[in-house]
C-alpha cells in the first residue's frame, strides 16, 4: 500500500520531525529573501492542488514546497504547467 500523502504539505502528512526542521530552517532565512505571508499562502495552496506534490515534496524538483514557496527568487518548477 502507498503511504505517501498525495497533495499534502509536511505538517499534514504527519512528518512532524521533518516539518519542525523545515520550519526552523525557514526562520533562519533573511526576511528580504522571503515573499509576504499572503503570497506564501497562495503558493502553498497552488502546490496543494498539484499532482506533483507528494508528502510535502515536489516531484518536479525534489524540494520541500514549504521552503521553495517562501523564497522570492523561486518559482514553480513545473515547466509544462507553472502554478506560480
């Protein structure tokens, strides 16, 4: 049986240790490199609708979407159907 949580973010996929580590990392990123909370929420909502999101990881690039989505200099890695 497949235990991957399709279209879930880390905190929804019961990956608490990883989620906490990712959140700790995000706190270390300088505010000037982050998008606004509104943009971040929008990006995450778009990721949650994507078939390439599995247990908080983007299958297109292998990143944790919570990290990629907060960075100003990043965009959706799905070249065929960019979400943001």
